[in-house]
């Protein structure tokens, strides 16, 4: 586990204040009267405070039957693919809101990235998101991308989808990718993490009450400990290596701690990096926040090392 010791940057402090102001404005206003479409449009506005990656081309595609978007950095290795699932509590956001982050990650990793626009709750409750994730992954296999040339990733709910996809693929006998990269993963929809209480006053991005509401919408009365909804309760045996990042101020940081412990006990190679004074899924501000740039650079290094490692293994066989 790697832990930073520096104080938050000026840029991070400014982002935190922006989020506090937005939360105060929402509390004082009439956000509860917004329609679902208006709420989703508001969630999409996070992209306005993020930075555009340079030298990256974006192309929409249908991955099987699932809308998706390619992020193709200049000079990237076309045969190496990051399969990405956006966050948003299973109810909000899209490949558009996370387009810039995915571009930064692809550029850092020197690979192409497929940003999957899975179906959202409550219109499409569990297991729609994982079903779409597996469909997109199978489509990539059908395109001739080797399993060892792929890494699945996601932030928040998207991190849960990425991990659930690994479980689903293993259980169905589908070849597994080289690794999973999980950013502030939400892997316990039973909401038993102590950090939901202990970090509630410092995480001004992720609201525990709103997170519980999203869980209810996504589950639609189903078991919150279903491993494909809450991978924390699944058998992680035989999964590929996992790289987990989390902010220490994140209300869901305990999901990362517990997941890392359970995965290690299952014999999984796990790396957990914690970022002090960082909120839930702070990586989205890559290009505008040094801590996010650091996180993305670490992911890029991990991706490059992972892809190089699998290439050597294939050469030796």
C-alpha cells in the first residue's frame, strides 16, 4: 500500500470549495423537484470542471449492442485496450461525462480505451449494467483483442461493474483480462462501510444518503449482497491482479480497504494506493489537479507494466 503525506494542493482545495458551494446551493434550492432528466443533466456537468486531454481522438461505436466510445491517443498501441466503466451510482453520468478522464488514462497507459455506456437504473436495474459490461467485453474478444491485452477499469459504481465483470466472466468460463484497475470502487451495496459515517463531513462530493438512494434504485428490491451487484461478497478466487486507488476522505474508502484485504486472502495480487485529503474518485480532475495527475500517472505506469508483462509471458509460451 502506498500513502502520500503531502497536504492537498491549491487546485484540490479550490475543487473542494467548488463542490461545497454546489452542495450548499442544492440544499438551499429546489433540487428535489427536478425531473430525472434534469438531475442527470446536472450530473453530467462535472465535465465542465475537468481538463481536455491533448492528442486523443474519440470515436463512438456500438460494442455488440452496447453504446461505447473509443479513446485513441496518438501513437498508442492499438492492440492494448483499457475497458472502462464510468461512475455515477448506477443512476447518473455516462461515457460523455467521463470522456476526458478516459482519454487521460488511455494516454497515460499508451493504449486505446473503450468507454462503455451501460444502461442506468432505475429504468434498467441490476443486472443490466453487468450484462452490458460483459457484452462489451465479449465484443472486444470477437474483434480479436486478446484477453491478456485488456485491462478492465472503472470508478465508483464503474469499479463495481469492472470487478463484477471479472466474477461473471470467470463463472461463465470466459477468458479473463490481464488485470482490474478500480478507482474508489463501490463494491458493497449493503452499505456497511464505517467510512459512510466517519468521512461524511469531509467528502463533499459523495453524499451517503444519495448513495443509499442509488443503491435502492439499482437493486430494485434484490439482494444487496448479490456478488454481481456487491462484489465484496463474492468469491474472488482466480481473479487477475487488482490495482485499487482511493481518497482517504472518500465516504466509500472502507470498500477499498476491505476489498484489498479479501482479495489478498483469496491469493490475488493487490496494490492499494491511498491519497490523503482526496475525495471520492478525484481522478476525474486529471489535468486540473496535481493529485489527480499523480493518480493517472500511476495507473498509466501500471497499465504499461501489465501489458509488457503479459506480452513477455505470451512470448515465452
